[in-house]
């Protein structure tokens, strides 16, 4: 979000400068004449020589704004939300009505405890390690990297469509957010 606001300010300043709205003023060191447009770019963290962004205007480190889920401002989902939106619709046919792979995902009070337990396929790796996707076997099964973690079998869900982007994002945010109840 900060990067989007940053880009919007740059566009607005560029439009105003092209319209000739800024008079010439001396630069901070007094050596050259510049414009308020130049001062605005400096305030926004733009290097005058390269035109590249050097830092966000609010002083925060926005270098990783596009990495990860990109949803840092969204709330961490609850176990109930993950169960209702991901586990039941995508996994329920095999892991609720049946208990394939010794994994039972029935949405009840003990579901989170079962997910925090050690996986049977890649023991002692837990199915879910709160805050750590790479150490969560459930995530690796969904992502398809379970074999590199010492796991077995196929990626999940088996014989069905992969999780939607929204389902994957919800599961990711829940695990990264500490897998709250």
C-alpha cells in the first residue's frame, strides 16, 4: 500500500511540474537552481541522477512490499475460517468423511490440536508449525514440496483441483500469523 501511495505522489508531482506549476528555487546546497518539483522528488526519496526510488517518504523500509502474501494489513484468519473456507471444501471428502492418511480434519474443538501434532508421513515435522510455512507439512503437501521435506505420497488435494488463490492465501496467512484458534 505504501508503494502505491508513493507512486501516486510521484505521478501527481510529475503532472504538476509538466503543467508548469512549480517556480524555480535554489536547491538545498545553493549551487544550482531547481524547482519545487525537484524538492518534491527528494521528499519522496527519488535520486535526482538516476530517477530511482531510494526510500519511501514515511521512512519505513518498503523494499519487501511485494514479497510474501502481500496482505500484511489483512487480519490473521481463525481456525474456524480456515476450516470452513479451505479444509472442509478442499479436503473434506477424504479427510472428514474418511480418515485417509490418518488425517482427520473434522471441524471440532480438537482440530487445531490435531494440526499442531506431528505428521505421520514426515515425522517429527508437525502438520502446522505456527509462524513457519517451511516447517509445516500441511503447507508443503498443498504446495507440492513435501517430498523435499522427507514426506511421502502426492501433493494435496489428491485427484481434485488445486486450492484456489484465495484458499491458499487464507491458509498461508493463518500459518504465518501463528495458527490462532
